């Protein structure tokens, strides 16, 4: 017995014990499949990106038979836009829905959709976002930075929301205006005599309230849904630049999915990028009505001044992209697509 206590038979006893535990442990069904959690992050609330995220999440859960579980986090709950980008790159977030120009630090081509004058209406932008050449370009960006693009769609045309009315081009001069993180936007507004300030959406309202900026380039959706009317009662409807949204997945998470789930993710993202379009059109109208019903004013520049505005900005895209051959090639892809999908004014 002393001999056994010293361990001669210990391996055999341990093996027997382990076998007994295996035999008594509950067995996992042979057909049980692993589930995958997708956290989807957006910077907005009750808005076009959030509606896409909800629809996309519901489609994934249905089409995957519950193997993909989704959680939607609107209003930058998972961090500011830069933190959302980092989180998606490194895997703490599995999916983000944001304007692509905020990722210009990863690849300068992400900002081409923000070129002033690229599209002339929300419907035109929706056609450009669905163009195969544009999709091939935009969804390929970021692959070497931990991202896998799966969707692109047009949200709305931008406006400038301000504390004081901007009724004429001369009123822009000397104002501090928040822009998206894009050289196209900074160059465009500098030409108008504006001091552009790149800023995440979540910081806009506090900055306006504190007087750090005079206003912001954004969409009417965030203006209404973040109740900016309390601090900024004027919206100048410039219509430029267009606001597009890109859907990026953490590449490592995507690559770890079984092939059939990868196909479902890409198929559902593409389908929902188109399905969200009617909602986007409706939301813009509802947001405008919401803003004016709470005391906000929508302003259009006089026709001759709007023409001057467009002429001033018309060469921004070509001028900025000409300094970078790779960016210039990307800019040509999107402008060619815009030309192909532009309809006559009568249509």
C-alpha cells in the first residue's frame, strides 16, 4: 500500500477517474453548432444607420437560424467614432456603421464619397452606392487594417446647423463649423471662408452649446434626433457633401465564421443596404418636420448664391485627389459612377 501511495498506480487511478467523469458528464448533441455574437455600433440614434443595424441584425439571426446573435449599440454607446473604428479593427466590436471618411487615417480612399458635388440628390446617391464599381472599391478598403467591408448606402444630403442664420454665402465667412474628418470637406469649407473643425457626432451638441463652434455639417436626422434645436435653431440646406455609410466587419471575426455564415453576412448586408433606402427618404422628411415643429428654421440659399456655392466647390475633389495617384484613381471610379447614374433633371 505504501508502494501505491508513492504513485505507481496513480496514473491508472487518475485515468479511471477521468473516464468516470466523462461517462457521467452531460453529452453535447452531435449536431449542436457554435453561435457567434455580433455587436453592431452606430454613432446615431433613431436614425438611418440604426434602422439599417436593426434590419441587418434581424436578417442575420433569421437567416443563420440563430447561429449569429446580434446586439445593436446606437448613439456611440461603445465609444466615439474613432473608438468604434478601433474597436472594429481589433475585435471588441464586430460591426460598425459609419461615414467612411472617418477612416481616412487608415486609407485616404475612404473619403472619396465625401467629395462635394459627387451627387445631386438622395436618389442619385442611392444609385451611386449600389454601383458595382463603387462597391468593389469601397468594400475592399481596410482589408489590411483588420476590416472587411460588406455594405454601402446613401444616408442623406448634408446640412449646416448653426446658432445664427446663414442666409447668404457671406454669412459663412469667419464661422467655426464642425466637419467630418475629410480633406475634401476641410478644403471645401475653407474656400467658403469657414474655419473647419473635425469632430465626432457625439461632441457636436456640447460644442455648440458651449460656443466652441458656431455650427456643424451633419444630416437633418441627427439634428432632429439629438434635439439640436435647443442650441441651434437654423439649418442651411446646402445639400453638399452627401453622407454615405459603410458597413465594416472585424476581419478576424468574419474569417473565423463557417463559410455558409460568411455568405449570409455578405448577402444580408447587401440586401439591407438597398432595403434601407425608402426608410432613408422618409426619415429625412420626418426629421425636417420634427425640427421645424420645435422652432427650427430651414434655410435655402438664394438660387444665384447656391450656384456660386456649387461652382466654388466643384473642383475640390479633383484638386485634392490630384496630389495622390491612388486617391485620384479612386476618385475617378466614383465620379465615373456618378456620371453613369445621373438622370436628366426632368426625371
